[in-house]
C-alpha cells in the first residue's frame, strides 16, 4: 500500500523565464507532502502540499496572490476528502495559509453543536478571519494584510491598474499572462482527498469568490463506492465564474460513479459538454480550465494509480510523487500549436495526458 500525491501550479500561460522556480516549488510541495504521509491521512498530505504552494511567491495563492482592484490580497481555498467532508474559505485576508483554515473548518463541521445548528461548509471575509483567529490550529497564521503582498504581485498590479485606467478596448495580453488556482490531489491507502487555493483574478472586485471557495466547483474527492472499482480526486484551475456555473469538479465526480469507467472519455466529455460549450453560450470565446485528476483503481495484484491532466489553456504546471517512487517529477505541460484554435468539430482545444504512478 502506497501514498500518491500530485500538485498543480495552475492552468494559464507560464513563461519559460519562471519555469525553473515554478518546477522547484512544485517539487518541494510534493516532497513536503510525502514527508507528512506517515500520518496516513490524505487530508494532512493535501494540506501540507498546498501550504508549500501558498508560501511560494511565484504562484497565485497565499503570499504572491494576485491583487484585487484595490490592491489587497483576498484568498479562496477548499479541501475535501473521499467521504464527502468539505471545508472552504473565500475572500480571506490576513491569513498566511488559507488552506489551513479551510481544513480547520472541515474538522469543525464534524463536531456536535449544543443547539443542533448546521455547521458551515464555507466562511468568507471577516467571518472566516474571525474563525481562524479563534481556532487554536490556525490562530498563529494571523498576519498583517500587507505582508501577503509580494513585490512581483505589486509590480504586476501597478502595471495593469494603469492599463485599466487608460484602456478603451479589451486587452488580450492581460488574459494571456495570467496564472490561476493551485491545488493538490492525494491517495493514501486508497483514501482520496483534494484541495485548491487561489488568490483569484488580478484586479478582481473585493469580496469576489472564485471556484476555489465553492463546493463542487474547485475540487472533488470520492473513495471507491460500494460495488465500484475506482476512486478519484480532482483539483480545478481556470476561469472561476464559468467553472462555478458548471460545477465542474462535482460533474467529474458524478461521471466516475458509473460501473464501467473510461477516465479519458469522461474528462473530455465533461470538460466540453459541461464547461466549454455552456461558457461559449454565455459569450466567452475561449473558456479557460485545467483539470488535475487522480484515479485509484483496484487491480489484480496491486492498485492502479494514474494522474490525468487536461486543459484548454496554453500551459499547465504539475508535479507528482509517490512513496513507491519518492523522487518528484515536475512538468510544464504545453498545448500543441495545432490545438491553438477551436477544432472543426466545435470541440474545445483540449490537451490531455496521463501518467502512471
């Protein structure tokens, strides 16, 4: 029995000039997560991996997040296990590691209430900050809001804020240079977990929550169902509003509940039918989404574990590791040039690949 971990640094357009630093961050996240695997908890492992991603200034999560229109950091994060336990936070400021607050909220939801009140799935803004302040597992993460702003994010904000003020038409360069939600998926002895963390869109309105805060949108995990043969966990990156509308992560999970599963066909169909086409119908010409998905399948002698990655953006950054092969592998996956435009059959320019762990 082994532990399997995969992480992603977002779907977007990753520059070759930052490739070395990005791969290093993803490998470190894998290493730290694997080091924590002695707990045998997929939630611990997922949290550990995303914490590393949040601490790296080259990624759009935690420190280094994109800034809001007002020049502040507001983060979204969520975590889920294969038994349908979930916790998330949205538009959260002044917290070093939002994924830790999401995890604390998940644990809080498992407790009993003297009045029988229903525990929250999600807390946002000042409510999430208050919860973190009063929770012994997260109170040490309270920091000054300004300390979450990296020099790189501040410079990018100044550049695009000036462009926004003077812009008369839509600037395609703005979208081409954005990177998005980070995340992780884990299988520990067959128990699945997933998580996401994001600073959201650059120049977003204050209080905006993206897919990383929404149940069924940014991440999903489910263990092997009774009578089934495959468990899965996924972490989503891309245009939050359209991903949220499609409930993309949950749609993938539901599709994996059938008896005969073809992961490649499922991922492509859900990405096109549930996300790409409806988003185009709403007026978005090139909807952006990236999926990192892990499958755990019962085999004859040992389980079959694979990592799947599918995206409609120019690039997606991923890494993976396992207790069986403890040297992390990091990759910047790049969409082939022939998929740059929409294909004649009106399907999304989906690039997909898979790796056996």
